[in-house]
């Protein structure tokens, strides 16, 4: 059943929110009023709209791609409670604890083999900062201080902090405003679209030439493997990851995979790198790491990167967030990974994928739809125009689904526990949102 009500009057919550709270990608005092969440359990969120109407909707977003096992999961709730009975937090400088050790062991176990060392961070963006710092410092330590730039694909998204913003899509992306003050990185074209598309040798040549041209100043290539998420929900062939691995090795450049969105099964493999059978030198994880329960991310690196830094004139990585290794977050991350390892996530993701494929098929015949694509538990309807956010969100809610479209994209990344009826609600909501956006009934 639904989680117990929070008790507070939703009108009061909305009023205080309106007066004082800043929301993601918003300005104060503008935009549609947010729904007030009253409870969440399983695949459902219960919320009260501005009209005072209470709805229970299926979460097609997994709370920004993180809540893979659903809300109020008994095993995850129990993991937080059990740790809370021991201690809620302790500093990580000079101290360690079982939840962090168990998490490190689990992460090293399930990520590609060469990744051995785990730096815990509080958010995906910060794990990207740490990954970049590792790469830049590695080359400084190796007596190559000129290698301080990054190469990335256009159309990417890596977060909202300054190094992370510098490798986001430079034109259409969310951070174009900052172009003049961001570190100047090297941009390759985005990979040709299509997971199943035959790899384009000319494109691989483009990557090779660009890395070769800038090899003396490149610390690393950083990309989102297989799926470029918030930059445009684009899928590409794993062949380009194999090509990048070979190219970076040949030119002496590190390779970073940002698996913050793709990690923990979302694309149908535990990590997207596995589609290509290659391992990066540094890998970022976040989002679904804790099953969406708490804010936690990590940058993992190889022994070579860690040793290389340790050999430097300044041998320490100067990074240490106050809440590094938060025991509650580590404990729930361990429990979430245990759920993946003991359950049939592969079967669940495949079931969600086929539900999305079937449910979204009719979208191909809608006017104004440019593309419909599904990979793993990711479904996308791409329009030929910007989504009408207000109309689309409202239409989806009325169809019983919570969606958060962006730009020209109506997409879903459902919890893996969705049953067929949940997926039908989500795809129904996506179709309704598409119709509302292009003005057809
Ligand atoms: N990298 C990727 C690929 C992401 O999708 C995101 C978030 O959407 C981030 C980094 C940033 O993570 P966070 O929002 O936890 O800072």
C-alpha cells in the first residue's frame, strides 16, 4: 500500500516552497507549481497538485534514474535503519567503517576488473570533479604537466559543477551560458546514432585524428558509454568505446567512463562498458548506486592511476568532502547492490524494455514524432519540436504517470520492479504527453 502521509497541509508546503525554495533548473517565483509529494511506495508516488487534487502516479523517472528497486523497499529501509542504530555518520579522514569497506569490496567486484580503488563522493557531479582531478594529477605526477585538458563528445552531460560543465554539450546543452569562463576542452562530434548501427570508420578516424592532434595536452577522454543521457538521450554503438580504448592507449591518454546514468543495469548490462567489453582507467558511478535512497557517488580508478598519483611530488589527492563515505549511504548502497546480485535484474530490465517497445510503438505514427527508441529500461519519444512542458506533464499525470520531459524529448527510465500494468501507464503517459505537445488528441 501507499506510504503514510507526511501530515502537513499541501497548500502550506507549496506556499513556503514558492517563497523560499530553489528547484533544479529554475528561477525563483516562476514556472508551474511543483506537485507536493505525500508519500511514495513501490513504483508509485502520491502527490497533490495545485488544484488540490490528490493523485497516485507511476514514477516513469525512477526519481531521476536512481530509484531502481522502487520506493520504501523493505530491504533498503532495513539497511538504513540498521545502520542508524549503530551510527549515522562519522568523518572519513583517518577513520573507516564496515559499510564503506563492504561497499568498496562490492564495487570492485562488480565493475570492470582493472578498477581497484574507490573514491567516495556525495554526488555525480562531484565524482566527475574527482575523476578529472585524478587524471590531471596523474599526468602532473608523471612529469607531464601540459596534459591538463579533456576531450569529450558533443551532446554529452556530466553534471553542474565547473569541470563537469566544461565537458557538457557546448552548444545545445544546459551550460552554454558559461562558455567564456569554463576550462577550454576539446570536442569531438557525437557518435553516430543507433546502438545497432554499423560503426562508421570515418567517425573513428575523426576521433583518432583529434586525439592525436591534442595528445600532448590531453589528460583524458571522458564520455558517457552507450547512452548520452541528459544531453539528448542518444544511443550509440559500443564499437566506438572499443575504438576509444584503443586510440587513448595508443596516444597515451587516460579514458574515463561516466556511468552515473548507465550504471547498475539500466542499459541491460551491469555497466555500459560491458557492451563493449572494455575497461576505462577511471569510472564514475552515482544515481542508482544507493537504489536512489541517499546522495552518494564514486570515482573508481585503476592501480596504475592511483600509483601514478602516489609517485608525484604532491602524492595526495587533495579532495575530502565532509560527508565522504557517509555510513547510511554506504549501507543502503551495499543493500541495493545485494538486491541486484540476488535478484533477476537482467530479466526485469528485459521485461521493462519489451514493455516499453510494445507500448511506444504507436508513437511512430503520431504527427510531430521524429524518433522512438528503446535500449534496456530506457524509452524515448523524440519530437520534431520542443516539448510543451506544462501540457505534456499534465497529460502524463492525467494518464497516471509522472514524467519529466526535456527539450524535444519525452522519455522514461522506469524502476526495474515495474510490472506490465505500470509500464502500460508509463507508455500511455508518454503517448499522451506527445499528443499534448503537438496538439493532437
Ligand atoms: N553524469 C551523468 C551521465 C549524469 O546523467 C548526471 C546526472 O544527471 C551527472 C553526471 C551528475 O550527477 P548529479 O546530478 O548526481 O550531480
